[in-house]
C-alpha cells in the first residue's frame, strides 16, 4: 500500500487566506462583488469563488464601473487604482497583504526622500505586486527579475534595493553582494530584506519534505510566481517531482515502483485541492 502524505506547511499564506475570507463574507451577504484580477493564482479556487458570485475584472473594465464594490487582492495596487475608485465612487474592499502594504509605504517614503536615487525592485516584471510597488515611485523604479540583470544598474548613483515579498532569499543576497562589490565609493547603497518570512521559510521545509518521498506532486497554478520557486526547489531535491494544477493531470504510471508520495503546494494552493489529488491517487489500483 502506497503511503501518501500532504505537507502541513503548504497551502494558503496569511494574505491569501484573508483575501478569500473577505470575499466570502461579502458574497454571503448577497452583495455584488468584483475582484480586480484573479484573487489567487489558482484556477480552481477562482472558479469556486466565481460560482459563489465573485466577478473577476481587469483594470480596463474597472474604469467603466461606478457605484460598486471592488475587492483588491493580497498583491496590492498602485495609487492610481485608489484614485480611479474615488473618481468612480467605487467602494474598495482592501485585502492587500499587510506585508505588501508595509513594503509599499517604505518604497514611497524612500522615493519621496531622494528623487535622484535608483529604487530597485527584485521581482517579476508585470506581476501584480511589483506593479503596485513600482506605482509608489511614479513608475521610475527599476525592476530586475534575476541576478544576471543586476549589471544594468548605474553603480555611480545611489541604489536602494527592495524585493518582491515572494522572491528567493538566496538570489536576493547574491544581488546584494554584487552591488556592494561594484558600487562607487561616492554612491550610497542600502538593501532592505522585504521577503515574507512565512513564504521564505517554506523553502527549507519543502526541501526536507520533498527529500523523504519517492514521488512528489507539487499542486499549483502555473501562473503562481511563488509556486515556480517552490516547485523548482522540490525538483532540485527530488527529480521525481511533478507539477500538477489538479487531480486530472495525475498519471497512474507515475506510481510504478513507488512506496511513498508527498503532496505539497504553493501559497496559492488550497488545501482542498491537495486533498483531491490524494483522493485521485487512492483511486488507482496500485
């Protein structure tokens, strides 16, 4: 009999849990509720909430709305979104993660204090959280996606480095080391470790979890930035790791010669989805 374990450390982070709870509370009151962008990078959870009545919109669609309620998800939004809501008499249900809100505030304060400096954000270009951070700087912040892009900075000017909350801690420290080695003696460099610990701490935990199983199923929406990082870590530790969005993607042949299966996921993966994957495995005659 194959042993199956679901990782207790996987599943929604605090910010995502809060956003979904706020949506459910509004919908339970029979309120019409719009959400700006997917509430979470998981298609099946988005579909569950859509069936409850949540209407997902983009920024263009929000411009056409007036006198409604719009939920802002955990990723956060730039100041222009709040200004648009004010103009269109839209009530904002703000579910921005407190960690992201604090980061937005720090970046805005630094930008206002020194308009000539380079505000650098280690993050994924176009990601909702990063767009909200860049928006605090009148869109002047420089976004670098990986260590290789650090060379494009101007090392003769002041640099203030921040990170998207879900990026890799190790890569962030590599970027810091490179800037420290190349910054001009006449320029100032400061780095701010703004990586969310509830996410960063999952890295060593998920490594240990992946290492102790013959097969790992990493359950995650393919759009999840945090999911890509954690999945790659599982794959590094255990090459017999498969990324699946749901139980229908699991292949029975993966179980040949397998004694233990570990099921884990991202901060955007609901527990119920990991449980569905476990139930699918139990259906196979192995």
